C-alpha cells in the first residue's frame, strides 16, 4: 500500500522536450520609401512681412512678402517678391526724398535637417530692384520724381520652425548688394545711399502641398 501511494504522488514521466519560443521576424525598414518621401518635389508658398534697411542716411522700409516655393525637404528654389516697401526717406538741409522700393529675386535654398521641429535654411540668388524717389524741396528748391532700376545679388540664412509636415514659420535674414548702388541727392547734397549690403529681414508663414 505504501509503494502504490508513493507512485501515485510522482509526476508522470514524459519524453517530450519543453517548447521553445518562436523568434519574431521584424521586417526591414523600407529605405526606398523614405528616400522618396525626402526627395519628393512639392509646391508651396510663403506670406509674411519684410523690412529693408541699408543705413547710410536712408531710414528702414517695410513691405509685404510673397514667396513661391518648389523643391524637396532639403533642396529647393523660391521666387521672392518684396513690394511695395514704404517708409524709407533721406533728408538734407534743402529738403527730403521719399523712397518706395520693390525687389524681385530668385534663389536656391538648402534646408537641414530634413525632418524635425527646427531647421536651418541657407539661400543664395539674384534678381532686380526698382526705386521710385519723390523729392520734397524746401523753398526755393523744387522737388522732382525719379525712377531707378537695377540688379541685386543676395545671400542669407534663416531659422525654420516646422508646424507639422506641411506648415511652418520662417525667420530669414538676407544681405542684398545693389548693382549699381544708389545715391540719393537732395538740393545737390548726398542725403543717403544704398547699403552695400542692404539688410532684408523677413518673417513668414509658409506651407507646402
């Protein structure tokens, strides 16, 4: 009776080995799809405000900013329209000159990193400018109006705050070189001249499709 009871308390013998866990296979990341996302060409635009300041006797001017964008998340091109810029003037003893400015330029941009909340933007390009100058003379001087056209070279850097994958805020600063440079004369005296370079700062809200 004792032997039977001891045998009943022993676990049954088994010849089967314990089951081993089946390893999980993780599919590799689709690198080709990621490259397509980063290099896909998209269209977009930017709307904001701009300030032109060249010093040398000419006060700052303020203008709306409009940009058209095309490119990838790293490389791109943009068409920049800063017009009309009001507020600039140059004064001398014989009177004052009121200056209205417009610039149109095309530049290339490089943005790094391609992903993330913050990015740096570098740009370089060129275009043209237009100045309309209206003179206000102090008697016996008489004011006259004049138009000037020319080219610009530009280089700049900016900081981008991404608000998701398609929207963002861009703070940009560019140096502009006017070709030829401009001199404003009031009653025969040099009242001001274009800065070489002139500083263009912009703040805009941009979006891409």
